[in-house]
C-alpha cells in the first residue's frame, strides 16, 4: 500500500492535505446498531462540501464530496477513528439525545451541522459488455487543448483529462458511467447508426465533447517480460506461476501517491529465484495481484481473480508467500484460495486480514500481530525508505482439506474488501 492517503479536503482549510497511515491502531468498540443508525446522514462542513455517513453492515463509512468513502472505527460510542488516516470524528447530540452535528478532528476541529438523516443512493456498477467498452474507446474534445481520453484497462475502463491522472469509470447503464473518486458522470452519445460520436461530462454542469478519434494510447502496465525464467532446478512442489504474474518484483504495480518517489514502491529487494523463507523453499519471481476497493479508488484496475493456477499434485499442506496492499479491519475476509480437485470437488481456504496476512508496509495498520501466519521476509524500497518504513511478506501454511486427492488447479480470488491481496509464491508440501 502506498502509505499516504487523501482525506476530506476543502478550500484552504485542508487543501492538498496528505497524511501518513503509520499510526497506532486503537481497539474497536462495539456500538449498538440503533446508535449507528442515528449517525447516518449528511453533514455540511462548508458550502458545497458535505460529509456523508453511511452504515455498512455493523460499521460506518464517511465520504466527503468528490472523494472515496473511508471506514470509521469506534473508539467510544461517539468518537470514531478514520481508518488508516490521522483524523477522527465525534458525533454531537442535543439534550434530548438527537444527533445534530459532528466534529472532524483534522488540522484542528471542524464542526459540521447535520442537514439530513437520509443519504443519496449509492451508484451500482453493472457488468460491461466488451463490445460497448470497445465502442467508447477514443479521444473526446471538451475544448481546444482539453481532451478526455477513454481507455480499456483489462475488463475495466479509464478516463483521463489532459494533464490529469487516469482514473477508473464504472458503467451504470450501457451509456451512463460514473466516477468514484469525484462527483462526476459521463454519458456517451450515439448517432442513428449506433456509432459513438461524443459524450457529455456531468461535473459542475454539463460539458459536451465530440469524439475526435476512435483510438487511445495503451494503458501502461508492468512489463512481465522482465520476470526471470523459472530455474530448471525448481521441482513440481514449487508451483510454477509463469503466465499468471501481474508484475515483476522490480517494478511498481500499485498506483503512485504524491510525496513518494515515482515508480519506487516495489519488491525489488526481495531475493529472486529459489529462496528459503521461514524454513520453506519458494520460487520468487513476480507478483500476482487481485482487486480491492481501496485499490480501485486509488486508480488501479486489478483483476478480481487469477484463475487456473496449475498445481497438478497431491499434497498435505500448501505454503503461501503473500501480503496485501491497503489495510482492513482485523477479521475481514479479503480473499480466498479455491482448490479444484480431480473428480470435480472443491475446497476454499479463506484469507483473513490480521489472521493470514497484513499490509505489506510495516506499521501501515499499526499492528504487527498475526494469528496464523509468520513474517517470512522484511526488506526495503526507496518509497518505504522515504517515510521511514519497510516492507514485508507473510508465510501462511494451510492444511490441505483433501490430501488424498490431486489438486488440479487453484484460483486466487478477491472478495473486494478494502484490501487488495497479492501472491508471490506457492509451495506444495507432500
């Protein structure tokens, strides 16, 4: 994870504020559901700048205008820590117990009046037909010198305005897309023949743009050609991940953040090839990365799963060398390994944050304890060095639920929690 995260920014008060997530983790306090319900609503921090509080299961999230939601962790019944950010929120009540406002504690105390006990309906993305995605790709002229470029990134779509970062957009209908990182939407327009001819950007008004090109520059991806060839000495128990890697160890594959060295957030210091960590041999050559909501908000377009990893043998145990980008609450299921056996049976090995792994940045969640795994390796990178941190990987050993059967393949699947798990190596112990 890159350890800097933008939180509620408005005018000069918090403009451009980036804060480190390397702070102490506090105990999560159980708050009655009815109390959490009373906090749901919209709070005005400044004209046009609203903090929306939603209930997500048994927890709360807060989302500032034009920014992604972030989880709140209870420190008391009224005080909440903003997860992974150096800020907190206090909910204020009148003498009758009614919630009337909140106070955001970040660079001072900022009170926001509660203006509504209801919240806007969250936009929901639909599955995108590849033909539709292909049709909208291109460049659209909003004004002279201002081009909005629409690109394919695997199964997802990106939009990039001239001199601005490339970010993901999500289909709400076949022609209507929305951003998650800002309060904006795009509607694509077609001529009578069905050809996409333009779009309208809905952001502080409606801005039409005509399509001037049906092509767009390719999205830059990590160069998997740089991944070393597999050592001929690597036996079948060191699972061959060739063809499944998302990135080499030596390239940054997570989105960059202001304040960190460009393209220097990587696993380049990890020894490559056949290596022993915590008494287990692994074949370490690259990274398999799957999705998470924080990664999407940061601009990544990681796949939701990596399927069909060939195992092709019986084994008693499976050793995984893995970690995650972006932290979650302890106990959150962030992914799973699905085992496919000969004969058609399956088994699932859950990946639980705080049990099976943690964030790869040491101290990113303020907690070094891990219940069922061990820290297999710690190292450095220029990005981590820049903020006085380090990086790590975890070894998690799972007993094979069906050791009498051959495991044919394995799927590495994200649950789309906040964290985005990644896998470096697998070893099957006979």
